[in-house]
């Protein structure tokens, strides 16, 4: 085990924010993780688990220990006539897992193609895209308690999944480190292509009897056309959640804005795209200092140069203020701000 002091995290967060952590270390299995957690020098310090660094905005140096999860491995651990069970290490890149399943024709993850980040971060956020969420196909996960080192297994129900939410963002925030995730996928996939632009994209691709791979390819095409590559432009994907508002509020807004887009969600509520709200407030493509809003997607905040986390945070606050004043809707951030 090697712990590096005063370690720069600029290359380890997709916003490319230049910050220092007091300590940094990596672990490739549960034994190494337990050894780190028992280290006396760092035992009492705050700890931050880092995966792909794609859902975090650092606004200052971190006075604690960053643990970089590099637990790898993807394997089929069980199957029956209709389903297959796949176990993936939390340190695997999410998209690599998706490609593994798509290549074998297993259905469930194809709509979640090209989402940045790691497998271990996916349940925390309950990642979702194009009508599918992680909760729809996750069977269970394994995790280590940060304080006691005890191993725990969480079923899908245990995780209390919500919209971009889970028990790991609420009651158990910062208390567990996810090590492995098990998925239940379909051998005879039921494709979900009704959400967003998937159907139109498949038509453009001259695909009329789509496979799992076709859907994945369509999603990848859409995401690449709309979203910036974090390797080129610093960003963390969608910065805000799509707000869910009461039906009555939505009907009132529709009288003022007849073309307002929406999606169904839980009874009595309507989901409105945060990107559309931001765009109506004039933020699409706008740059303030070193921080900006992407020219193709107003839901994505970007690092236009050597932005500080504070600059990007302040920009997000200005966006939230303008949306609140214009629409009476309070945006929530999807990105974890530290």
C-alpha cells in the first residue's frame, strides 16, 4: 500500500479542477481496501472514494484521504432460461461493462451506453438515460463499511433508489465503499426505444428491427452529437436533475409556454427537462470567465480554460436563480459539490 501526500487531483476529475488532496491511494481488491482503512495515520481523516471522477466538482483542496477504486473484473456468475447474472468490479468503467453485455446480446444496459464514470458510482447516483435507470437491472451490490471494515450486501430494495438518488446519497452517505455490483439482464431483450431521439436515430441508421447493439449504437451517436467529451472539454455531464413538478404547476406553465417539453413520472407530477429551462433563460453557449454552458446542451456546464471549482459553482447558482425567477422551479444539482 502506498499513500501519496499532497496529491494533485486535476487528472482525476473530469472537470479538470486543479486541487490538492492531503492523501491519495489506490486499491485493487477488498484486502487492499481493508489495509488502507486500518492505517493509523489516516484513520480519523475524512475519506473520499473516487471512481471515474465524473460526477464531482471540487471547489477547494480536500483535507483527507482519497481512495481510488480500481477493483476490476466482469464475469457471468449465473443464468437461467430468461436471465443472466453479471458481476462487475466497482472500479470498472461503466461503458466497458455496457459493451461487455451488448456484445453478448444481453438486454438492460444498452440505453445507458457512454455514461461516464465507474460501475461503483452508478448505484449511488442511480444513473439513468433514455427511459432506463440502473435500478431497473441491478440485482444487488457488495460494500465495505468505512469505519468497521465489515462487508455488507445490499439488495435492489435495500438501496432505496429514487430519481438520481439512493440510500448511499442519504442515510449511508460516506459510510460504505461499493466493491462489486451484480446485474440481472435479459437473454431475450425487451428494447426501450420510445424515449428521446432513439427511434428517429434508428430510422436515420436504416434500422427497423433493432438489436441491443443497434440501440446502444444509437444512444452513443446521440450522446456524442450533444455532449462534450470530458477528455477535450472539462465537464461532468448533466449538472442538474430534471425537475419533477406538480401537475397543476405544469398546466399553468403550459399556458405561458405551449411548447414546453415534458416527460411522465410519478402520479401527480410532471418531469420538465432542465436543459430546456436553462436554454429559455439564455444560458446555452454562454461563457462567464473560465466557466460556461455547452453550446449544444444547456444542461452541461464546462471548464472553458483553467476554471476553478468555485467559478463553475457560482455559474450554477446564477443559472438556478434565473430558472427560479422565470419559471418558479428550483433546480437541484446532480453533481456532487465539495
